[in-house]
């Protein structure tokens, strides 16, 4: 769009003066530029000649229809000037950009001129405080609708973290900034030994910023590739990257974990959008964070852009990264690692460490959309438990509600649901998670609506004049109506408003009395989703009604911004030009009593709902117990109080494979409690697919089988003996490893580490791992290599070099750096390998976590080539809030060196301590003639020479005591 649509409204939010982002009339600017160059002639005639020659070539392009090329301007350095429009020469020139088609596929034909011909110059420098460098930037030509003067602050936070913040110099030009409270890192003191150096171009020269890693002198950010755009509704910055190893950004369905840099543009703007193969769609969440491995020795940095407006990111082969956002400011945080795992730990030190999940939430979850009644739900549970498949949680989708209304129960089909769920816990120790959507139906005698209206907590139109006809008459308020699952119009709580939390809390606490019990919340549709926006009617509008209605947004600069991000133009069709407000509320909407526009905070809506739900949920659950929130829409920092799932996937082999990428990216985003709908949400999986997906899903941090109401049953007990066998074996393996998984979540909660981990995070020296996304790790020690190909006879997996690996099931040792072919037979177990040098705590698997929590421990010891190994265990009662912070836990270190295993309690403050009942040791050279425990001979052990395995059994070792286990030969 060459210029902004004028706002057709009369609202205070819609009447601000428009500013052309891409100006058509440059004559005054040309004259100003020429005047500057004429002034320069007094100083240097030679410089004048060169400058005027270049200027004549550039500025004449609007008058000269000939296509021109730019000397010494490599095509790979082009920054696209028409990302939002068709490739069109006239549009390009109207944007004052350069038109020069390339023979190279995907290279932009329309691109920005060199950085020194437009944009900003760097002016003065000062230090407002000890750890901040402040630069003033001045627009050269009043070009591209720019804010004329900017402040750029470089804030030195720690030796590993710094912030670069770019915002208007004029304090009266107050820009929207993301209103989330992150951890305070600033001490006001200059870090003593920073890993980085930030430099800007010299005074009165074209703006450039470079970031250098000091120990390698590698430049990791370099904006000299293009200048900066900072206008009212478009921000753009481009930087060279140090390598092509780029990971992160989301939420999108990426076809590979390592980014495709072939001029790929992806949108970020929360949307009720099911993932679709090979479509560059914006999905449910927004996470403007990436990490880049810079070199062959693994130095890695990460960058977070704290901006919640709709934005695009483009990656090119140079390699280059281009950010475009349609509002806010540039607020970058850099994390210098140096290892990939260090980067995530530093990132979560800012946005907040992930929450500690209750132990029970690590069990298997069963769900579906389409339970017709309580009997349907009961049948699915019984099919699972009758086949001895472990099960911990049943989910209740909107089926349980009265006419899909929040905080209600269908008294016809689910009348006995509360008694059933209470009995399920009392009898089988199976817990419940219920779904809630944000929208509340407009209905008399519906308490949530009436309480919300009384307290005035709903999202609003800015004023009466811009509301669609009759909407005001219907509500007698400025509340913005929408339509979702209930059978009538709805209103949306304003989760940015303080008093909304009180209303939400009251509704939750009251509802648990009706349900008798539930243990967690599943927050859906909170992008926020709205059906039929700007269309004739929603897809599910009742056919019995003799009229139609939908939310229709007036044309204005928020719903129709002058620069259309890919979250709008990416959905264009021949029949329709998509608006940014499609599938959601109007972006001109007002929140928090006019403090925010939906245009700015739309992508934070789900984050805020989850944030304000945690405390009320704990209050509703009561008893000082941990609960859990699963949210479909998240933002940076949501992992502090919520997990997530990957949305409405499909029952295909490709969807199963891509779920690994989504799971790993979520861990990079600081949300390790993550999983996909096992066996797929849409469609009917084959038995082979569901069996293999149950194997993979058993190693999602969040393991839930869930599907759509139109699909047949796919709970494992419904699909026959083959799926039952594969599911039971995989889940029993998961349950045996829960002490290890729970410890990983403790490390995520306290250190900010990942749980499900990309291979390159541990083996960054091994270049083969940099692109692997069909395998993943649990922590440092367990490699998971699922079967992902239909009908395949073998699974080729890679064992990273640097260490040996042990087959989890047999103990067979395999050298690292090996491509291993694993037979893929009907009942083949999912391939698992243990890294040499590890000690993994395990338990006997039970049918629920409640049973397994009190089972004794088993240790799996896998020495490396130096005959050493180590590991840790975190253990508590699995459910108390803040058990670590309140020092109600057990922490144990395990150390093995040359046939000596020590168990050392670090912290202990529990009443109940399970014991160690068995120890298995890999890589034992020969059958020992003795085993001793703290100097006392122990007689029950066995040696398996084929794989050099030692089993020490019949133990009852107090895990809180200092223990020394030895073996050898006399």
C-alpha cells in the first residue's frame, strides 16, 4: 500500500493524523538533498561531482522508465521494499525504491537504496548513567514518514546480557511499549567483564550498529546492510548474521528446525489458525526470539525483540535478518551465551523461569472434542485402564458445558460428570483438567455475563460513533460483541484491567464447587479468536435464525494499517483481500479504560489470561497444591505460569514429524511444558501412525492424546491390540523415567534450562547435529529417535560424536559419530540411547503417577571412556506450591569414578524418602568378585558379559544417607 487509508472514524483512537510510510512526492526532499550537496561543494568540488552523479542516477528513476542496476550492490544484500504487495515496477518506484529484476529466484526485484542515501544519521552521544550509552539519531531527508529524531540506548545489564532500545526523542511522542513486567536485571553498574562490544558509526555519519563477541572478534550483528525505518506504523531494521545456523521465532509451522534462509518471510501475530504444511502462516502464539550459532566451536547468541505488534521476519542467504513491525518501538535484548543452552538460561533469566509442574501432570493425558456424555468419557478411560495403559489425567472439552457457555455444566448429557470425576480421583487417582474459553455469552440469568457487566470488565469500542449500527442498542454499552462457540453473541473479558482478575477468580472458585473437583485449566481460543469477523456471518451461525450478524470492523488505520504485514496479505485470495482483524476482534478496540488498543496488545491477550488465571486456579484447587494451566496462545514469558500445546494438527506422518520442531522451539521460547495432540486432531489416523505417534508422544514433555469431534475415537484402547501394546510399552518407559524428567523440569524452573533439547544444544562441536530435527534429547543424557516414516523397514539415526552411547533397553555400547540403522518392525520399541558419562534416576512404572511417586528408585549408570559418570535427582511430594523455594525437597548428587559409586545428599527436608532398590551399570569389563555397600559385602548381583552389564539388586539403600557402592576383583 503506497499510502495510508485515512481513518473513516471519529474516535479518539482513530483520528490521529495519518503519515505516509512510503511517500510518493519526493521533489522537496530531492531539493533538500541537492541543497545539502551544493553546500558541500564549498568544502570539496570533487566530492560534489561524485555525489551529484550518484544522486542523479538514483533520483531520476521516477522520471526514467529504464530499469537500472546498482554497481557494487550484491543481489544477496537486497532488502525487499515490496514485501506486502505484488512485484510491480510502478508500485516500487512510488515507494522511492529501486527496481531491478534478478535472474536469481526469490531475490527481490524491488529493494531499498543504499543505507547512506536515506534513513538516519548518528548525531550526538552521552551517558545518562554509568551503564547506559545514549545516541541521538536524526532522519536525513524526512523520508518514509520517519519520526525525525530518535534515541538509541545501549544498556549494559550483565556480562552476558545487554539491551538496545530505540524510541522517539520527543517525549510528547509517547509510543506504545509492551506492558509486561520482566525480571529486573539492571544494577546501574557497568558490567566488569562483558563478552560483547557495541559500536555505532561516527558522529554525523549514516547510522550503523555493530555487535562484536570480544573473545573471537566475530561481528554478530551488523546493520550497515540497510538503514532504519521508524515511522508511526512501520518499523524496519536489517542486520547481517554471522552464520546460517538460525533457530527460533514463532509461532509458525517451520519445515525444519534450522531456518530456511532462502528469502523466507514469516509473520508473527496471534491467530486462530490451524497449522498447514508448507504454508507460512502465523499461528496461535508470538515469540520474537531467535538464537544463532556463530561458528564451528559453538559460540551462540540469542536476540529477543520485545514488541507485540504484528510483525514479519525475513531471512535471506547472505545471511541477513530483516524485522518489520507495525507499531511500538525497537527494544532488543541480546544474550551472549556462549553455549546454546547458556543463551536459553539467560533469556529465561529475563522473561521468567518456567513454572514447576506438578508430578501428576507428567503422566499421560486423555482427551477428545466430541464426548457426547459422561458415559462416552467413562468408556474412553476404561478402555485405557483396562488395557493397563498408564493414565493420569482426563480432559473435559467444551462438550461438558451447557450450550458451550463457560462455568456451566450440561445438565442433560453431563449431569453426573462432577460425581464421576470425583469418583475417578477417589478410586483411581486420575485427575481432571477442564477447558475454558475467554468469551462469555450475552444472556440474562447467566451469572458470568451479569457479573462481568456489573463490574464492567469487557473489551470495548473506543466510542459510540464508530460502533456498527444496532450494536449499541443491543448492549446499551460500548462493549464489543463477537461470536464464538455459544449459541448467541459474546463479550470478551479485558484481562489487562485489574478488576477482571477479581471477577475471573470469583467465577473459578465458585465453579469448582459445582464441578466438585478439577486440577487444572485448559485455556483455548485466547488469541483471541472470533468467528466471522468482517464476513456475512460466522460459519456456525444457527441456521434456525432468520437473520445474520457478524462483527464488522470499520475501515481505519488499525484494522487496515498502511503497511500490510504477512499476517494480513498472507491470506489474500482472488476473492478477498484479507484484513488484519480477520478471525479476531477489531483492532481499534479499547482495553484497560483506553490505555491500550487491541492493535498493540492483541498478541498478549492469551498471555494475560493465563497470567491472571494462575492464582485463582490455585485458590480454586486449594490445599496448597500446585495446579497447571495449558494455554493455546502465549507470548515471551508465558512459561512462567503456563504450558502449551501445538494446536489443531492433522493425523498425518508429516504433522507427527513436524511436532518435534514445534516442541523444540517451545523449549527455546522458555515454555518446556509442551506437546502436540498425539495421533492428530483433524482426520482419522491409521493404526500404524497412531501407534508410532503414541511412542513419540510418550516423550513429549506434555503427553496428551486429543482429537476432533468429527474424527473417530483414537484413544489407544480403541484402536486394537497393536496400538495398545505399543502405547503401553512406551508409556511404561516414560513412567519409569519420570524421576529424571521431573528433575529436568526442576532445572528448567531454577536454571532456565531446556527439557526437550535439540541435539546441537549439547553437541555444538558436531556439525552434523546442527540440522537434525528428527531426533531430540531429554536433558543432556537421553537421546530419543522416533519412527517417523510410514511403512519403513528401518530407522536411520545419528549418534553424536564425542561420547559413546548405550542402547537403553539392552545396554549395548555404540561409538559416537555413528549412523545407526534400527530395524522398524511391527512392535519395535522407540529407539532410546543413553549418553556415556550419565547417571539417570528411574522408578518402577505404575499405572498412575500417584502410585509411582512412592516407588523406590533405580539408578542407570553409563560410564564414559574415563570410567566416570554423574547425575542428580530432585524429589519432593510432587504437588506442594513452591516446595523448592520453601525448602521442602530432596536433592541428591550421584558420582561414579572407577568402580566407585557415591550417593551424596545435598539438601533434604522431607518426611518420606523412597529408597534405592536397584543399580544397573554399563561398561563393566568383567564379572566382579565382590560388591560392597559402605564397606559391607552385598551378595545379590549379576553380570551379563554380552554387553558388559552389572545388575545390583535386592537393595534397600537410604537415599538421604551418604552411600558408597564399590565392586571389583580380589
